[in-house]
């Protein structure tokens, strides 16, 4: 219709359905994925071939990425639970500044944490602290700021985001990606201050009252082991055995190995998994649907097309977009890393960090409220992008 393949209309219907009926997001994404698969089986071909054979070859190519997302989202639900049970989230608000600057410092902590760890970890840990600091009165705008801080921190680090790790594996030097911190820092100056002020008006920080709760160091130690396992797996596989990432979901398996090893010491609350599984299946279905879109190439590399990637990343998963950019070549990789990372924060399902955070705060799954209350996120993306363009040319 009008020269646009049917698959894009079906994918658009998925996005509209999630936006207007977020409580049914899981079933909408699964139904939409099934419809796209049927349409490709009946009316067109997969990029790998026709019919069931083409579908099988496609899933053989995509299963590692999908399994990694699923394992990571479930694993971070366990990590968040252990962190919460350690009582550390109750203690940390007492060390944050009073007033709106406390919210700004917390966002800065999430930004820095995401440089060294996966952005999902930064968003989840920050979300748990925010829930305790604000006594479950976290505004949806501040949720958007938490996700953006996690994605911005990972934008300039080759171990901070799946997209930047892909760029590193493709042979691009980590120093080439590092200038993305220029745009990320500029964006933080906008969304960080705006988000902290908004949250302070919504509900100020409330430190723990009464006698301080004892820190459960053993549980905190299990969290440290999980994070170190994630970091070590990412560095070792990406830096020394990149071919492994195409064969097995290394990051997810590394995280779950740490969870199972530490479970006998302090058992997590396994009851958090069913809720986390719904969010994980939703994201996997959305990413799988995006991978089936008949996009064989991107516009010629330019700052305009890189900006467009960032704008589209909020609704069209940034992982296949980055893969296409790497295949095409010729991009400014720091600018691309910034766009793909920070651009996906404008909507809650635009990044895996957003999906993970809304597992802690289900009310954040309203697209209308996310966009309305987190209006400063796309503004900060545009500001950071043009600051990078101005400085880097």
C-alpha cells in the first residue's frame, strides 16, 4: 500500500496498540509478531529465504540476541530483589543531598554506574534506590530520566550498552566511541536538572526514619558478585572471544551463573520472576518483530540520517538499526552510539533499560504519560546531538 510493505503497517499497529492499551502490551506484541510471521510466510519472503526454511534461518540468526535479552531482564529482576533485601536502598537516601539536588546526584550515580555495567543494571539499581528514597512516589517523568541516565552513561562505553559492544566487536576502537560522552553530558544537563526538579515537586527525598536498618552484607555481596560476573563476561567475551557472542547468549548466561552460585548463600525471592518474565517476553517479541522488517539498508551516512536513527530508536529497536549501520559503514560511530542509545529513551519500550525499569514501576508503561511528563528527554536528545555536531563537526 502506497509502496510501503505490509510488515511496516503491522509493526505500526503493534506500537499503536501498546501505546493505547499498555496493560495488554504482552498479548498485543505476541499477536502482532504472529501476524507478521504469517504475512511473511504467505505474502513475501524472509531475508534469509522463503517459507518455513527462511523463518528457521532467520531465527537461527536472531536467537542469541533474543535469549540474551530474556536472560538479562530476568536476571536483573533477581539482582534488584537481592539489592532491595540488603537494606542498602534504605540507607543510601540518607547520604543524598536534600532538595532537588539529591535527585540530580542519584541520576549522576546511575550515569556513572552504566559506564562500567550494562545500562539495564544502572536503570534497575537506580530505580530501586529511587523507590526507597521517594517512598514509592516516583514520578513517571523521573522514571524517564532514570532510563535516559542509564542509556546516556552507556553511550560512550563499549561495555555499557549492547549497541556500543556491537560497534566494538565490529573492530571500532573504544576511543572512537568515547566522544559520545560529549553529547551524553550535554543531554544530562537538560534531563538531569529538569527531571530532578520535577521529582522534587512531585515528592521530595524522604530518608529512613527511626533506627537505621542493619545492612545485610551477605546479600549485598551477592549483588556485587552478579555485577562483577556481568562485567567480566562482557570484557572477556567482547575483547578476547567476540565470536562467542554469535554462538551463545554469553552475558545472560554469565549473570545467571552468578545468581545460581550465590543463591545457596542468600536465596532470592523467586516470586519476582513471573512479573519480570512478562516484561521480558514483551521486549523479545517486539525485537523479534522489528528484526522481521524488510529493511536492507539505511540512508547514506550523514548527520541527518544519524539523527533519524536516534528519533526512530524510541519505537524501532536500536539493535537491528546499529547492525545495519555497521554493515553499511561510513558513520561517525560516536554520534551513532549517542543517537542509538539516548534516542531510545523517549518511550518506555524504546530500550531494554526502560522495559526493565517499568517492571519495577508498572504505571510507567503509559506511553502518553511517559511522553507528557518526560517531555525533556527528547529535548535533551536533540540538544546533546547538536552539541556533538557543533564540537565534532
